[in-house]
């Protein structure tokens, strides 16, 4: 198998309005693609379509040359998706939250690895603090620790920079670059410029959906 | 497809096929939910306290005479247990839905219908089973005659398994609604009726000195049917709620 996410002639209509139509997209190893557009232009919807969460759209999504929903299981096995909500359980500690995600993905991790990942995102010393006592930014960082441990080739990130401070933003940008360098692919929606990401591809959803230079 | 070149791909991030690690995911989800209940025991205790409160209302509201209470006791205990379990069902998926972990569960590379069984099992262990163990104590309060306590506990334990499974379908369907609790009751109460009929039937048989095991066998058959089919329905209902 190889990393290849493709969309062919995608079109999605909501409440009598086209969010996007005639959208073609190919994402392969080493790509970082930013989806742009004003609020309500369908960025999140597009991400959900591309990972098979929403299927009532026209057109096709293909993983490794095979169309969803048939290829869905294989796509999900290779996908790390971070949505709007941080996906952190308030009554579990940072460590326990992370451990559940790793187990869900089928990755066995030692406590040392989990601790190192939390330290990497600036949460050293907060391993055993329940998430409800962490700030919004710190909760978001627990989510980002999943990226440190991730062995998934494809990352789909919906506004990952929300509530992250300046240092965190540049560290996350660096992480996206590294992931692409290792042969991964990143699909991201954000209002940040991502100025430090070389070879950044951009797809604009304002007006007709197309890639911009 | 030429844009997806494979030649230059350093195989550090390996693309893999689906299907490994299901057991680990199930165990982690089971453990996570159990820890959740242990950290917030109030959520699990509420249905039990509700059960006890409802039962204490009957001697006050009807009559403290043991003969009369003994006559209504089986039905009252069963109905109160049903309503207590119903009370806890609304929260089964709600917290997960609100904090975004349900979405992540749906995106896990495992069959959702199996992952939800782990959640339902925790619900039964922390609601249905304690209700079944507590029921004989409350039976004393209603002057339930000797000899039917075992039947009460066992039928409630098996029956509440059906209730957790069937109720989870309704909980999945209403999780996206702001006030889904009332709708949930309307959806699943009719489905609880067969369990109630055979549950109280077993009690009636035990009280009249007859065989209650055949009734238990029917409830067991319902549980087997629910175990086989409800997980698929729960998974489908969650997909509808989360993805619209």
C-alpha cells in the first residue's frame, strides 16, 4: 500500500448552497496542504468528507486508488484526525487520555514514551493532572502529544492551532514539516500563514474550489 | 495517479492495512469508562438512590400492610428498576459526544459495533448489576415473601443486560439532541416491555411455588438476541447522530 488520498469531482450542498463543487485533489507522501477559506466556507465539511465521516456528497474519495466507503477501514488505520473538540476526557489525567488514544490506534506505548511525548509538547510535570484542571491550551497540547507518538502516515488536522501560544505554534509548524519529510502527508485547516512550511500547497474554498499558487 | 509517487517515499511512516489491535482497543475503552465511573461515583449512584427512593414511596403512598405490599412488590420492584436504569441511559454517550471523544471512537480503525459493547458492558456493571444486587434489600422493605429473592436478583441481572443494550440504541439516537432524555424514554420504554413481562412472570412463578427458570430462559434468549443485534444498531445510531 502507499499513501495516496484522492478526491474526484467532489461537490457538497448544504441548505441549497454549494459549499464546494468540482473539487479535485491529490495528496501524496511529503505533501502539506492547507485548506483556506472564510468561516462557513466548508473547510471542516471537506475534511470530514475526505476521512469518510460524511458520505452524502457527490463525487468520489479514493484511498490508495480504491473508493470509499470500501477503502474506509484501510484509510482509518492510517489516519490521525484532530477535530474541533480537543477530544480530551475531563476526569482522566493527561497520561490516561494519551494512553487511551494509543491503545485505540493499536500502538503499544510504555509510560516512559507517553511521558516523553507530553514533555515534548511542554506538559512535563502535568502527566498526572486530571484534564479538567488543565487550561484550554494545555488540553489542546495533550491532543498534540498524539502527533508526537503518531505512526499514522496521514494527518488531517482541523484548526490545530486553536488556543496554542506562539512557541507552540512554531513547534507545531516544525512538526508538520518533519512529518512530511518522513514521508507523511498533512491536510490542515488554519488561519495561520504557515510561513515556515516549505513547499506548502494551498487549496482555496472561497469562490470555485481550486489550488492557489 | 502519477502525483502519488512511491519511489521517493522514505518508509519511515509505513502505510498499513486495517485490522490489528482490536483487543487492546476494547480493553482500553472498557478500562477508561470504568475509571471514569470510579472518579465520578455520583453518576453511578444516582440511579441506585432513585431506585431506593421510589421503593420507599410505595409503603407511604399505598399502605404499610405487608399483605398488600407483598402483592404489588414484584411489579413495583421491576418497574422501579427499569426506570432507574432508564435514568442513567441518557448519559451513556453524552459526555463522549460533547468532549469529542465519540468522534474519535468513530474514527478508530475498529468495528464501532464492538467498541460500543465495551461501553455498554461498563454501563451494565455500574448500573444494572448493582440494581439487581440491591433489589432484594428493597424487597424486604415491601414485604416480598421469602423464596423469591434469588429469582428477583437473577432475572434483574439478566434483564438489565437487555435494557442496557436496547437502551443504548435510543441513547445513540438522541445523543445529538439538547434535551434527548424524554424522547429517549418514549423510544425505548416500549422495547423494555417484553423484558418486564417475563421478569414479573418469573417473580409470579417463584411466589406461587412454580418454576421460574423457564421465564429466566426466555429473558436469557432476549439477551442473546440483543447481544447479537443491538451493537450493530447502536453503531448505526451513533453514526447518524454524529455525522447527520
